[in-house]
C-alpha cells in the first residue's frame, strides 16, 4: 500500500508537467529545477509508487498507462492545493466565504454582470468563483456538488434542484437587411425554415429549443454554420451566411448600426425563462444562500 506521506507536491507537479510536455528538459525548466534534479525526483516517484511512469526515449518521454493514470490524479491534487492556497489568501485578506456559480451563455451575456456587480457591492467580502457552461452542464455540476448555485434554461430537466425564476428573455430572428424576411414585422419559426441557419454549437439549450420546435412542425433546421457565441452568430449573419435566433437583449446596439435587422418571433416558446437553482436539501453556506435568494428576486426589483 502506497504511503501518501512519501509523496511531495513538487514531485507531483513535476509529474504533471512531464506528462504535459513529454520532455524532461521542458518539465524541469517549468518547475525551476535542473534536469538532473528533475530526473531524480521522477525516479524517486517511480520507486515510491512501484510503477514505471515513463519510457525514456532519445527525444523525450512517453507515458506508460500507469503514468497517465497517476498524472491525472496528481493534476487533481495540485489543482486542489492551489485552490486551497488561493482560499487561504482570500480569508487572510478578509474574504468570509466562497460561492461556486455556473451559468449559461444567455445569462452571462444579458443579465449576470450587472446583477453580480450589485450583489458584490453589498457583499464585498464574498468571493464568487464563476464558470460559463451549457445549461445541462450547469445542472449536472450542481447535482454533483461542483457548483453551489447555477443558472440554466427552462427546457433542461432539473428535477433534483430547488429552482426559482431568475429572468425572462425574448427570442428574435436576426437577418441581413437585404434578406427576404427583413421587411416583416414578425414571423413564425415555420416562416424561416426554408433558409440556412447560423446557430450555437451542439449541446446548447437554445439550439435544442429551436430544433425541437422545428421537429414538432415536421421540419428540419438547416444549420449551415455553428459557432460558440452570440457575437459569432451576429457576425456570420452580417456576412450573409444565414439567419439566426437569439435573445434580443444579447444583441449589442452597434449590431443594428450595421446590416442586420431583428424580427419578432411569434411562437409561444420564443419567450424563455431562465432559472436559478441549487441542490435540494443542500447545506449551503450563508454566502451561497444569500446569492441564491438575491438572484431569485432580482427580476422583481427591476
């Protein structure tokens, strides 16, 4: 049985660097060690674990299966230690608590920056660790305990969460000014399905919403290009590569100074609800509870 006390963080970090670079010299440089010192540390790590971690080649290192597995464990240990160091530094400087917040792109682009700024103005001693993620990943992260609080779209299953309304947004069809639909005051999804679409990448709740609505009408969405951001959609549409559906509040004012037009989408599903959620029966910190309650009532204050 491996004695964990025989492992040291420097050697574990060196293992991660060697795995990433597959080169002893580069790993030693990144760890601020001489090549001989780095070689001795890796050899000692192999002795302690009783595993061959690398095959030494003339031009570098090749990980063994044991090396790949232990390097991944080492990566988690090093990252956890770094987070502990950051947290200790925060507590020393007066931070009273940390909250892990995940949110989908729609929330990030439209609402969250201003909402968080107001929350932190009143709660300056709270540190929020934030990650932008797809709605499904956000829900899964809450269920797995990776996130304390999450914001996600209403068409993602979240039966294990305590969820409340965060915000509502309205979807519009974005087209070039010379497009055949550009003179319409409003359209239904069915009116748009003969045209090529620019859409978000696979897995986004917005793309699923549109493709599900098209499928309900017995049609397919003709996706020509997929991108990772609303701004990317706007730029592709402006270049004449298709049309798209986006939340109206995600469109920057300068978008309309160009060659684009936003058309009202008539379908009932074009009004979306964004939820804020936490795990049911979770023991949240006071800071996480405060953030959850704040985000659940912020729409009422507008």
